[in-house]
C-alpha cells in the first residue's frame, strides 16, 4: 500500500486470464515478446485482473478502479480465456480498514471491456439469469461517449463488450456519465486523463499528489513490457494514438515524477519510471 495525496492505494488481483500473445503485443515479433512474457502451449500469456483500491479516510470515500472479469462465465468461455476469479480478494483487502464491499462509494469504469467491467455485476441465482449489483451503494463513473461506443461497437471490438456487465447499472440509476474532452474532477484528489487509442474515451483516474502523482493507465499500458511506445496491442482500435499517448505519459513520468498503476501486469501493480537513453526503464516497483 502507498500514500498518494489524500488516498491510501493498493492493487488487488481478483483473478487471471490468458490472452493470445500476438494479439497482446501487436507487431512485436514473438521472438522478442516471449522473452518478456512466456506463452503457454496455446500461445497465451498470463494477465492479472487487477482492481485499484483508493481509500480517503477523511472523506470516507472508497474508490475502485476496474473490477476484473467477474464470475458470469460459462465453463467453456472461462476455459477459452484461461479465466479464474477470486471473489474474496477484494473483501480480504478491505477488511483491515474495517470496510466491506457495501462501503464502496465510487467505481471508476476505465472502459467497458469484459475483463475490466465484468466484476460490477453477478448472476443472482442460475447462470444467465437475474443480474445482481455487486456495489449497490456506489456511483459508477464512465465517459458518456465511451458508453455510447460500448452500445454501438464496431464489428472489430463487438465481442469485447457484454451488455450484461453494465446495462443493469443503468437500470438501477447507478451509472454516472462524464462528458466533454476535459471533464472536471469527480471529487477532491482525483482528476481525469482521457485515452482514445485502445478504445474511445477510456476514463483513467489521476490521483493528485504534490510530489509524485499516480495515474491508472488502463489498457493504454496494460503491463510493464507495454511501457515501450511501439509495443501496442493488436486489440487497439487506433494504435498510433496509443503510441502518442504513451509518449506523452512517459514525458510526465520524467518531468513530473508521475507514477503508473497497471490493470494486467501479473507481477507488479505499479512502477516508477525513468527515461534512460530515451527509453523507459522501471526504476522501482510500487509496493501496492
């Protein structure tokens, strides 16, 4: 756990998935990327499904960023993606603070792909049946234009959006939309960073700190190997935009001491980065 401004922050692994290494690293040759992420015999690499937990005890605010893939998976689909889910990971992380899931005040939906948004809801009884809300007392934040895209995806990314992950939130009036290209802060100590390369209007929270702020980078930079600007996922709708966004973030790491928190790295929740001969280098892992 680390302190960032008003918040105590930790990264919770609530499951794992395996996705094709070629898709995860785009144009990077397998002979190169497999040295950073060893594939299994189906060419899949291991990815953590992380939830960033940020607690502001003074304001009695409990913020979650991403919720993993959740438990709403048929066995054959779970097997295809190598999906595992630990429903007790988050309660275990909250318990030392005297908190429960019912105490969560805000859930930031960086984007609505199933591996980030699936944990917001669950099947109450039988698979495919009634949907329950996991954090019923929380406001769920999403950019309005991303929500519109999720409801009208392209043929290329349609499979990444599962309506049963998020439509029930709207029915219960728990979705709070952010609008505009420079949206105001949702509450004290956090502002938004918008990313458009992976998917339109990815909503990334920037936790403010006078010396070393922290940015949850979402699928702009899903793992440590993706810090290198050309290492862009094949899943990204606009890869050149991702490359430019990463370059901008890395400049802020160098110039402003920005720290980064990841959604999918299987080893570390976040890092401090320095530029060495023009290339990003991890100076230290964050104890989150």
